[in-house]
C-alpha cells in the first residue's frame, strides 16, 4: 500500500493565481503585462552601491535574527517619531510576506477567526487556512471603502485579529483618516489586534497615507523596501510594534530562527540608506500612470479611481472576471481574475507598474474588449 506523502493541510491552499499568470507571461511574445506588482524602475543607483559596498566589505554572513542593530534602531526611531511609541519592538523580515507568515504562525491557533476586508491580498487567506484558522471576510464592494461597521459586527470571542491593508492590493484604495480612526476605536473597545500591511505606504497620490499605528496600541505594523525602492528580489521588510507587544515580536523572532534565520545581511545595509532616500519623483511618476490608466478606461468600465499602490480593480463586462481575463490573455494582455483576491469573481486586477507606452497599448485593447 502506497503511503500518502503530501500533508492534508496542502489541500487547504491553491497555487498563486498571480504567479500562474506571471509564468504565462514568459511564454508569450512581448505581452502587455498588467499582472505582476513589480515596479518598472530599477533599484536607485545609490542604494545599489550601498549593497555592493557591504558585499565587498565582507558583510555576507548571518545578521542577528532580529536584524542589524543600526537598521533596527533607525526603524524604532521612525516609529517613535511617527506614532509616539515608547521603546518600539522591531524585527527585520524577509519581505512583508515573510513577516506575515511569522505573525500568523506566532498568533493563530486552529479555530481562531481573522477578519479580512474583501477584496484582499492573496497571502492572508491561504496562510490562515494553512494554520487551521478561519477567515471571516467582510465585503467592501462596490466602492472598496473600509467597511468599519461590518467589521465591528463580525467581531466575536474567537476573533484573533483584523487585517488592514492600506494602500490596498488589489483595489488601490487608501483608507481615509476618519475610517482608520473609527476602526481603531472599534478594535480598542473590543481589545482586538490589528495587523496593518503597509508595503505600499509611499505610493499615495491624493494626500498622505494614514496609519492605524497612530490610534491603536494593539497593532503590528508591516512595511518593506520591495515596492518603494524596487527591491522585490532582495526580500527585505520589517515588523514594528509598541513596546507592550514586545512579547509577540519575540515569539515571531523564535519562528524566524527556525525558518528564514535572518533577512539578507548586505541588503540590510542598503536599507539603512534607503530610509533616508527620497522616492517622491518615482512615486509622482506612478500618479501619472494611474491617471493614464484610469482616464483611458473610466468611460468603458466600472472602475473605482485608485488613490494608492499601483493597481485598479475593475468590474468585468459580462460579470465574470475569469471569463474576461481569458479573453484579455487571448489578446496578449495579462491581467488577474478577481477571484484570486476575493470571494467573488466579478472583477479583474490591473497593475499599472509598467511603461506608459504599455499602458496605452493595454488600455486600447481592453477598451476594444469591453
């Protein structure tokens, strides 16, 4: 009798729909690739040089599990200045995805409920399921505003955390200060942890991004260097929390010891410099890309204007996201069906992290398909 090799838990997750389309891009000839969330600019030269200097100086060995002290201190100082936290706890992680995995593993017991606004970034659902938790999805359609009242109604005795993602992938929404303060009041009153994924925090086009870290004491803030500095392959991010949540960061550090070990050491040196590097010109370029895409599609599609990140979440003509995406791919335009990010299959995601020329070409084809 042949023994089953694969663990039962693997049946709880699917292969990433984003990565499937990303792989498909390699097979097509010069596609218009609206699928992947990866900046079309390169790592700024000055930051490359910092990494090169670190490599040439022999800083290629393990760092401390929590990260290089100079980088940790710099992050802690920023958190203290921004949020007024006393003695912030910091863990340098291998990407925000790595930080999310550490947090979920350290916090979620089987049966714990995790409240997630829908649409959502793909990793949340699958890792919660993998750990035996229960995703409680809160619908934010049709305008994708933060559904504070619905979140409040979804909290139970089993609620372990609320996940917040602003600017949001896949919708491009930046939640307002009023919405975030209202959520903080709910979470404080009900004593619920908020995990806030702020990987796109520098990509805000219509005003500053507000962080719930200003208003809620029981919060894990996750930020990274992948998007703002095009370091997606360098796998570098951080998790920060008020001093009162230091025990949680310590538990996450234990998990890191037995998984990632530490974030890449030479790139941590570049991250120290990155925290003082001005990317406003690069972000400004993405505001123009947003306008190019939105203005080109708004009269043909039902689309909410993105105010951050580099995505638009667009209602599919005919009502089927998968059906429309199949048609788009046949016309050499790679987009992602909405059911990758949602419990619904009514929309599709476009990433405008590409050249202006590709955006124009893609808009023309999408308009013809509508």
